[in-house]
C-alpha cells in the first residue's frame, strides 16, 4: 500500500502543456521513440499545437515529419491512446480494470501520480482562474476516487518500470 502525500494543488496545466515531447512506441522497431517539435521550423504565427513535428527513434533510426493541420487528441480511457500527430501508440500507458492510464511524458505521468497520491486535493475556483478545463479537472472519475488510489499508483509504477526497461 502506497503512502499518500498530504496535499496537491492543481498547477492548472492542460493537456497541451505536455505535447512538447511525447514518448511513443516506434512503428518500425517497437522501441521507445519521441515525437518532438521539428527544429528550426517554429514561427511566431503558428500555434504550438500545430507546429511541425518529427517522430525520431534512436533504436532503428526511423524519422518521420508531420506538418499537417489535423490532429487527433486522445480522449477516453476505453482503448489504448495514440499520439495526436502520427497515430503511434503512446509508450507511457497501461491497462487497469477501470480503463487505460496514459501520459505523454514523464512530467505528465508525475502530475497524475502526485494528484492520485494526495489525500487533500486543492484547486482554484473556476470563476477565479478562467481555466475550467485543466488536466486534473478532466481526469476520469475512476482516477479521482480514493478507493482506486492503490491500483492507480501501482499502474504508474508499472509505467515507470517500462521506461527503465525500454
């Protein structure tokens, strides 16, 4: 049984704050790869979400580019999640009895771990911040329930173990 931390304060992060470097499963060799912003192609007029991206694998040398205008953000936990640009399976995910637990990168996973492990969860009132759709507020109900805390923290541990082995 995991020891819960005492307090979590919502940093008001959104899903978009974690798409700078997404850990995925390489379509070529099934090892860990990354989807990152393409170097030297950032201009001030394009939204961060739609800037050109590259999928890069150090295992097999695969490199793909994306500069489209359509993305498919994962939503729901009933099936494995995929990255929004290339559709590659996310590396940081595992299945629980309630659904799939996934994260874009280790920082995203750590935010989920800190939220789930906290016995006191605080956030600013929606009318004070003007940000009603933070990542923590949009987590599924089964992740927010205290009775599922141990199971989710074990799942986060499995995901961390996959990073060390991959």
